[in-house]
């Protein structure tokens, strides 16, 4: 993949636009990346340069070392398991020239991992219009671009706003990158750098787009990045640094969704706290906006779980892997196989379970109908809205359990996915309350977040 990446950028970039191709070996233990690679690079055009770190620095600091050596007016950061398509550079560079305070991300295609072949899809189709977002536990996710953001496009080749970088590929003007302060070198090894730079760019006077005419392909391989330490703790500390710098009071959502798992609980040491204080000064120096501004103007689709919620997110059946979807016409809850898969998030499918037994969906309530189906209605309009509980099925972890409803007469029924036999939505897959049965996988449900607001710690600095 490394050699394919090198040759794809050389072959698919006009030479008058290509200044440097800089490879950074982050103290790899692979001997093929030492002398053999040096010998191979020596046969390539002189603009191909390789740097060898004497110790492991991690992705963020390795990228910053490459940026320090680069001499072009625009920097393109690219993972090694990627390839460039013809035309990627012209589109990105033209847009940056016209909009210097913008970070451009190419459309990221998926390389077939076994064949390393590009997908055979038309270059400009609405199905390709994905954007990067993130979840409250700091996971990156893909999200279909809402129609309201595409309606203003004059042509099909206009870029669209991108709330969060995917991390494997981005182009940015040198002056703007330096003005922002580059990648946050207080983040260790890997994790959070794409979200951190995204928030800093948007909140501090810039913007980010995905350009449909700039395209790269990426191998989405199983995670194999070596951390030289406790992976979970390193990623957790990186996340804390990001949320404490940029997310203001919304930090609580991160802690509530993470600290219910003891292995994710970490504390910054004094050196890390001092570094965090310095990084927060950069936000003041750049006169950045609030995270509320980011949510209102960049990512208003990011749903916020209220402080009285115990569970929040997609509700997915354990057996079928289908999840809830509200029918826009009549409010009935259906089951759809189109769930959070392959890091793709669908905020319109999120629900929340409150302490007082309500199931909420965007401020409305889930009620039980006469046929024991579920329907989203205005809260207070029916007498079967309160009575929900989630009984954890401990053998399967912290997120899977049985959804039960207690009626006014004391009768308890369990929610199950069924093939509906009622005339309304006949034969549709739907959740329905039935007699409870032990160990029935059709009565087990997965909810994305188990929330523990009582676990939110004091600010570290």
C-alpha cells in the first residue's frame, strides 16, 4: 500500500502543483521501512523525501514533523493506506485559493481490502454525499448530508459543509494551518486529533468542506495501530483534552456516556493538566466561539440527551439487528435494518429513556396503542406514556436488556420485534408489547448509551 500511495500521488498530481512528497517513519519496527525503503525512494523524483523518527512520536507529532519540512503553500495530510484519484489536487487547491480559511476533505471511497480496487461508482451521486460527525463518547461517525444543506448547491460539483474531519485525508493552506496552531501536539499517539482540529477550525473563524471533485480511496482495515501503552487510557486522555478545551458545559455528555465503564475512567497527571491549561489559552488567543455556537450553526442535528435520561441512542433488536424508525406519516415505530453500521450515524433514529419511565423522541413521547404497538405522540396526550423500564441482561454487558412496560392495572409486558398482523402497517416489522419470556433474543434490545450523569467529575483545570 505504501508504494501504491506514493505512486498514486506522483502519477495523479500535475507536477507543477506537487512540491514535496514527505514520508514519516514513526520509528517503525518493520525493517522494510528502513534501508529498503530508503533505497527505493532514492530512485524516485527528488521531491520524495523520507524522515525517520528516532523514537515513537505518534500520528499527531509525526504529521507535525512532516509539516515543518514541507515547503508548499498547501499541506495535504494523508494516511499511507490510501490512494489519490486524478483531479484530486486541482479541485482542492482551487477551492483553498478562493477560500483560504477552509480545510478541504476529499470524498473518501473505500478500497476493497483483498483486491485493493476502487469501487465502480459514478463520481457524483447523491448517495456519496456523506459528512463527518461525532458522537458524545467522541467516536467519529458518517452521516448523510441533510437535504437542507444540499438545496443551496448551484451545481452537483459544489462542496458541502463538513462538521468533522475523518482524519485520513485533508488539505489546508499553510498560513491558515499555522494560524490555527497546527495539530494539537498534546494529544498522544492516535485519537481525537481529527475532532480537535475540526472544532478549532469551525469555532475559530474557519470552515470545512468535502469537495466532490477531489477523491481519494482508503482501506478501512481492522484497527492495528500500536500504542506502546494502554490504548484505552491514551484515547480517553486525548478525548478529555479535546472536550475540556472545546465543549464547555457539554463535556458532561462525554463523561456520562463513558464513565459508566470503569476501564474508561482516567485522570490527567500534573504535567498533562499544565499542558491542557496552555492549550486552552490558544482558544482565548484565537477568540473562538462557544460550543453552543458550533451546535447551533454547524451540527444542529446532534441530539442532546437530557439530564434525566438513563439510556439514549438507537434502539436495536438483539436478534434481528434492526432498529427503531418513526414513520413520518403517522408516528408509528417501525423496524429498519438501516442502523448505526460501519460508523454511520442516523440521529433521526435516537430515543431516550428517562428516570420517570418515559421514552422520548425529539421532545415527543412514545405511547402504547390499543394493539400494543408503539407510536410517537405529543407528551400528555395519552395515558400510556409512563411505565417504561430497561432491565439489563447482565450476561451481555451494559447496553443490552429487556424493555418492559407496566400498565395502570399492574400488568407488565415486554417489547418484542414482530411481523405485524394488524391491518395498519400489515406485515411490517415492528416492536410490540407481548408476554414476557425468559431468554428470548427477540425481546432483547441494545441502546447506544448507558448514561451516568452522577459520575461526571470536576473540571481538571
